[in-house]
C-alpha cells in the first residue's frame, strides 16, 4: 500500500515540464545588463585598434577631454600607474587591458572614454588620435613559427619565439611499435577554423564602487560570477568579501561569457576614479572582433590499422592558434584542453598526442564554444580520421565503427590516453541511428543516383564527451578546484528556495533544478524557486560551461536535497512518535513501517522544523552541499546526415538528420531535446557557413553579420531525435549531461556526408565551412581544399 505522489504530475524527474523562465523571456520581461540603470550612472566606450600589429608611438587624448560631458579618458599608461595595464588570463598568461607598448591584434583595446551619455563617449573615442608604427603581421601558425617571424610577445621575459607551449600525452614508444606493425597507415591533415559563439547579448558590465562602504558591486554578463570575483580581487587588489558580482539574465553565452575581459576591468577602475556607477555595453562588432573565440586548431592525424579493420594505434599532432594572448578557459594542467579525449569511444590500445600552441596577431582565445575544453575539435578530428581510415581500407563506414567501438561489457573502460569512461551502449546507439536513417536503402539510392550524375552522401559521427570537469584530484582553474555547490531552504509552508553556484545561460536551470528537488523531496516543482548569479547570496561555484550543470551542479542540488530529507526524517519520527529506524520514505511522505497509513508529509515536517522541533534538534529545514564528482561523466551520441551535392555549383542540401543521444537519465526530456536541437543547429552552422578568418594584413573577416554568417530557421534542417538511456554509475541521479553533445559530435556528420558524396572525385578533405565555392573547387579541380588564413580579398 502506498500513498506516494505521482512524480510526473508534480514535475519531478522525467517530466517534460515547461520552462518557467520562458514566462518572462517571451514577454520581453527579462532583466539584462542594459536594462539596469543606477542613479548618477556614466557610460563607457572603448577605442579599438584598426590594425593588427603596430608600435604605439603616441596617443593624443586632448580633443576627447575637451568634449562636454566627458568625465574620464583612460589609456594604457594611466592604467600602468595603477598596475592595471596587464591582467592574468585563465591559462597563466598575461593579457593587456589597454595597450601600452604596441597593439597585437585588430580590435585590441587602446583607450576608453567615460561620459554622461554613450553617444558622447563614442564621439570622444573618435577624437582620440593614435600614432601607429606598422609591424609585420602573422595570421597562422606556419608564419608564427617561421625562422624570421617577428616576435609578437616581446613584453614577456625569456620569450624568444612565438610558441606559447609544447605539450604531449600518451605512450610514444608503444604507439610507434604499433605503427611499425600496421598493415595500413591512414593519414589526414585538416584545420578546424576559428568560430565565434555570437550570443544574442554582447558582453557588458556596470561597476559601482561605493567609497563610503568600500564595497564594489558589478553587474556583469558572466557565466562564472564567483571566479570573476576572485579574479577581480586579484587584479584590482580589493578584498574579495567587499566585491559583489551580480549576473542577471544572460542572452546566451556558449562560453563567450566565461573570461575576464578588459572592458570589465576598465569599467571597475573608472567607477573607482569617478566614484559613480559606470556602464559598458559592447557592440556586435566589438564582440565578434575581440572576445573569446572557439577552435582554430590544425591536425596531422594518423591511424595504424589491421586489414580486418581493427585500429592498432592513433597518433595526433595539433597546432593551435591562440592569438595574441594565451587566454583559454580550461583546466590548468591541460595545455590543449581535453584534446586527448579523442577516440575514447573506440577500443584503441595505443595513442600518443603532441600539441603546440602559438601566438599570432589575432584576438586571443578564452572559450571553447559550447564544448568542454577543445573536445569539439577532438571529436571532429576523430570522426574525420575514422572516415578517412575506412576509405583507405575500403571498408563500410558503419561496419568500421562497429568493429572498433567499446563494447557494453567492457565498461568501465580505460582509454589509451588515460581517461576512465563510465558506461554506455555505443553499438546500440549506432544501430538505432542506422535504422532510423534507412542506411541500407540509402546506399542503394546513392549508387543509382551516381549513375544519373547526382551526388548523394551519408555521414556518420559517433562521439563521447567528457563532461563536468570537477574531479578535484585533476581539475582546477587558476588553482581553484572545480567542484560546485547548492543551498536548499524549505520554508515552514513547505515551499522552498534553491541557490546554486552555477549560472544558467539558457539551459533551463530554474526549471530542471526544481525538478531535482521534486524528485528528492516530493515538493512540487512549482513550489521551488531557483536563484543563481549573485555572489552575495549564492554558494561558491565554478560556474556554467563544459556541460557542468547537470553532472556537477545538478548533483550538488540532489545531495543538498538528500541532506534536507535526512533531517526531515528525524522530524517525521518525532511527529509520528516512533524511532527514526521505524520511519520509511516514499515520494513526498514519511510513514511508519508497521503502519503505512500513519505518515507525515514533507510539508508537515517543514512546519515542524519551525514550530514543533524535538529536543536537541536545531530549528529550520535547510542544507548546503558541495559536490566534487569522482569522475567525469561520458555521454555518447551518434549523428547521421544525408545530403545531396550539386556538382555544377558546389551547393549541398541536407536531406535528413538523425540524432541518437545517450545522456544517461533525462531530468526533463523536453529540455534535453531542445538542447540537442540547438546544438545540431550550431553544428550545421559550423559545417556550412559560420567562421571567422583573416586576410594577410590581419583584418578580421567576420566582424559583422554580412561576413559572419549564421543560419536562420529558414536554412536550418529538421532533426529526427532518438534516445538510449544508460545511467551514469557514479552520478546521484544517473545523469550525464547533454548541453554540448550535438555541437561536439554534429559537425563531422555533415562534413562526412559531403565528403562521401564527392568521394568519386578523389577528394579527401575540404576544411569547414563547406562553402559552395570550396566544394565546387574540390569537385572541379579534384583536390583537397584548405580553409586556413590568410584569405584573399578584393
């Protein structure tokens, strides 16, 4: 006999509950940075460099100072007097706040103006005269590592070249032995081009320093408010407890709003100097040209193969272009992020990866664009290498993958690079995808079409992604361990407020976190309010990126709720006048084991926590939890795409897209599907049109939406989604996370499909994006096409 609540009806685990935050968003009632106005607020604008590499001879700000309404003009020299001209990056490098000696990329911050009105500030920026001495420009790693290359980072002691780092992982000796024994060695080289997260809302901040109290409050577009607070404390030399970071609604982030940008630091100093609030709102060109990008990595990849299709070893060398400053937001000890997560879903015995990072005259990095620390590049390279290897063996693409995928009975699986994957049904996901796409029938249609001069192609991409970096034994940023936290308080009426150290940027935390509480306590999700983004009220957390939300913050919510339930059990025992050992739990209710009809609801326990406590038990019903995951979580996905390519124009159309995701237990299936669809849209964008490149002079091609193309709903194909569920064995809910999977695994499926279509022309690789002119060149000239900069411009 049970009186347990219906979990779906109360909006618990597995309920497709409508997103509660959408009530304000679709009505235009969101609260963004630019919606905030403080008394006496001033406005800041930034002057950016028009050239990519030049010595600064002089900066004349006199005309700007003379414009009515101008309150402050800052230059690098003025910042230097306060030790703020340079700041640390999240990768232990340094980055200029305002240029002092020279500019190192187009769009670099040179000066800023603070005025009564944003238009006055813009006019004053244009009145500043900067005398530049042009220097040679470097826009790719080959130029950067040339013997006669100009030194970009001549500000750094002992820096004699443009190399930022060398790094390696894996077993070189065993890998070389495996290659020596291989029947076939498959090789491919490619470039994953630079792209930009391009959030709807650009970066911005409002700094408000109160000299009377000594407290600094900063409203900021940040995915990681607590890390920003720590960084501001170090840079501005203010005590951390006197800094409050508030991150209101974020109009998209995708990683772009993780780093500390110079604009934040300038607005803070401006507020300190003027003793008034200072607002900085970035424009679209400023965001595209100067803030953190994704990708820009080159690969030379090799696979050692047996003729029966087994992979014996993998050897990879990556060269990453980090721009003028090494600013990637990633775990401290991994110089190329988690690139070595490649081939985690395949049973590869031996592997070795080497990596080189270089400086160029381009905007610095800082983000991974909706993926965990270079994992998108890793999975793209992996799946392009897999397709090339299958072609070299003359083997069916699907069968080659099936032969090498990790089998269900082999979990937990230790990869050749040292990761421990947790669980999965990789073969089943592949089979579901192939059946949904109609694999065998499509192959027949493809042969028939080729006889008619039509080019059909099918691309497969299988991936597994390490999510939730937070295992404190291995992961930190700037020495801070990557755990996360939650605080849950149940009021005497049975309603609850939940605060976490994460920060939603569109994933639906306000909806799904409440569902976790409903699952653990039986409190209806509608009775749980979720708050995030204020360092004065939220518990410490590392923020939201790398799909950390469900794997780490979601687990912390679950653990906090379980602590509350443990205390509520004591209250229930008191109310029911039995020992705690005699009390059982079912969703929403405690009951006496020997008398199931005698029970106390979680709401009754909450009231007792404030009105009828047993002796020795402190009042209140609340708990906090800090969750340090024992391992990464490893979702798996298989994406299959079919296309048709026009041989006369190079235009390619998507015929069908099938996605099969295994992200463990799904908290809210509707939210999960929305995340996958959004991720596949971004995957299509990268494969098809979206990239930032540079000409020989370092001019950014992609600083506006005429050059940086984003697909609209009109161009974006439809998606057919399926699921496989393999619970994560170490997560409290069995969830693995899904926010980045489709963006990580999707691009290779589109590219593989086009490459499959034009394979008869002897083409092995066309670098993304697969613009029609590139595809047409590959077909007509029967050769590979590189997309690396510099590009030619008229």
